[in-house]
C-alpha cells in the first residue's frame, strides 16, 4: 500500500492566507507560485499524483517539496539556491547566511535534491 503524503496543516490563518494568495498570484516568481500551488492542492485533499499532473511536474518533485515544507516551521518555499545567475555578490552572501541559519536541507530524504 502506498504511503499517503500531504502538506502539514497551516500553523495559523496568516500562513494559510499568504500561501493561498501566492498560489493565485500573477506577479511573483514562477517557482514560488508552483510550490504554493503544490501545498494548497495538498491542503485541499489531492494526492501527489493528481498534484503532479495538475502542475506538470514529476511526482517525485511534488513529494520533495511537500517533504521540504513539512520539515520546517516557517514556509520557506520560495528560497532560492545561494548561487543563481544575475545575483550580486552581496545578495549571494546574504542568501547564503540566511540559508545556513535556517538549516534548509539540500536534499529530500527519499531521493535527492529538489528540482
């Protein structure tokens, strides 16, 4: 029997409102919107296969982001890797310091890095 994975419940109404608002946003980074849609679809009772089909991603990617969301008290679903093209050196060092203090996992427990 497959293991059913779902996003943890929102900690408060503010968190739920922010993530649902981001899921419906038009002017936000696409990866933030995608991750918010994955989480809200999970809250609405959809399974990982259904969510993956809806967002046009592999089920492993959906499971990875759900694991990552569940592992943290704060929904840092929009964090970026510290080295992205176009980032300035100051922004890179700030992002790296924030990531190291938050202890964001570099990989999902089941299969490796989140894509």
